[in-house]
C-alpha cells in the first residue's frame, strides 16, 4: 500500500522542473558538441603525427570535467529522499523522553532494599538442616505469625476454636480412612497434606470447589500422582438445607479456623502444582509436584506467603512514594491534550521504575537461593509474581497505540519551529 505524500513535489515544483529540464537539454547539446570537438582534435592530432610532427594537444585542458545535468529523474529521486526522511521523523517511536539517571539509581536502590529484606527478614519458613548438612535459620516474622490464634499448648484459642467446632465441612477429611472404600485409590493423602490436596482449602479457588463440595457432600482433591478425584462422602449426603444456604459462610469460617493450625493453609493455587508431574530436582530427583508438596510440609504456607509478600510490598510502597515526590506540577494554562499526554508519560515512567526495582529484587532472590545451597524454601513466589506482573505491563506499554502521541508531538514541534522562525 503506497504512502500518502506529505508534500507533492511534482505539483509544487512543476514549473521549476520544466525550466531546469529545458536548460538540461541545452547543456546536453553543448556536451555532445564538446565531445565532437574533442574527437576532431584527437583526429587532427593523429594526422599531424602521421606526417611525422611531434605535436600533442592536451584535450583535458579544454574539457576537464563532466557537466552535471539536473534532470527530472534526479529531482524525483531527491523529493522521495526528503519525503522518506520526513516520514521517518513523524513515525519515530522515541515519543517518551528517556528516564533520568536519578530514576534508574533510585529504582536500583529500592530493588536492593527489597533484596535485603528478602535475605534478612523473609529467609526460609523455619529453621532447617537442609540436606542434612546446611543449617539455615528460619524467618522470625513467620515464626511470630504462627504463634497467633493458638494457646501455649498449641491448640486453637478463642474465635478460631469456636469456628472449628461450628464450621464442619465435607472436604475436611484428613486421611484415606475418611474417604471410604475409595480411599485406596488416593495416593499421598494424610493429615499433613490433606489441606494442600483438598481444593476446598484453597484461599482463592476454594470458594468454587468448596461450595461444590458442600452442596454435593463430597471432596475434590488432587493426589500426589496428579490424579483428580471427586469423591461423594456418605456421611454428608444428608446435608441440611440451612447448611447449603449458608455454604459460603461455612467455607469462610472453616478457612479462618484452619489458618492458625500447625500446617496452616496452602498458598492460593498451590494445590494445582500436584498436576505438574515432571522434572527431576535434587538428590532425590523430585518432580515439581513432589517439590512443592515438600515445601508445604516444611512450612511454606499462607502465613509464610504473607512474609514473602513484604518484599514486593516494600518495593511498591517506596517506588510510589518516590514517584509522588518527583511529580512535576501541572501548568494551569496547559491545554487538556497536553495534560493527558503528561499523565500518560508519568504513568509510563512509574511502570519503568517498578519494572527496574522488581528486576533487581528478583535477581536478589536468585542470589539468596544460591546462598541457601539451592533450598527451594528460599524461593520468593510473591516477588516472582510481582516481576511477572510488571513485565506484562511493560510489554503493554511498548505495544500501545502511539497515534495520538505522535500527532501531539508533531504538532508541538511544528509550533516550536514556527515560533523560532518568527523570532
């Protein structure tokens, strides 16, 4: 598809081209006559030499250069080159000024602070002798969270104990014995793993699977072999109607009661990792499913997820504080389109700051995992999600429709050039 011309040189310069073409034809005639004279001189020189006369005419002194002819073809080529340069400038993608060095410096510092929090505060869920030879200290913050809601004997206290007694649900079976005859077909299901495998205990997706199980008197789970089971439990087939009516409250109440137990609740979506029956990691050649199940058993639960969430939380907080403190004030007389463009530019600046900071923090988490001898418990899932989220936003920024920005940018440049020329 041909580009629409910005300036039609064929129309604007038609008269000039006609004059130059006429002059060019005259010069062409002169050039031909000069060539003929040059040939005549060469012929005369040869005749004189044939008569034995040592006489040579230096024709280069008479005609020592070619005559440039500015034809119509030349002007058309020149007009196309100028038009291409104009199109290149108009369609330039450098619409937003590059981030200042101060912005990059602050983003790196904030990311470094997040990495330090990850190493010094988040650590791993609890003290562990990893691989039987590496003693690694657990997070004190996670340890404090695990003291909430229980008494000195480790039993649920107060509201949590009452919710445990009241909010009975069908999907809370903790051993294969509670699954009836079907229990023999379920692998790896026991008290320490039942909340991970039972999808009704998921803090996010559990609202869907938990309600289905409550209405059907069943349990939906994914066992250690990655097999999905939906088992109807005879004990819950005669569920009272009031329990079904208040099913969302039962689900929420049971979720809260399990929050402060020893094993706690899994991270949202963590139960679906049992479907990932591939990979070979570590000395025991664990699959991803085996690895994530081991992490949950070792304390990588919702409470530790709150701890690791402090890293992306601090990054978001510090970055936005810096961004707010460095915002330029709007000019009262600025037109609306200029204010909208400024708002867009500032938002892109914020996304760049966050992406840079999250990149540094995510890199710091990789270093932390290496320093912990590759212990997967040192992996910061929350920061990884923050980095992925910011990467997606940066991709959206780069793929945005830039038409409006180009129009405003080109308009402002034309106005500036016009005012400069008037001065």
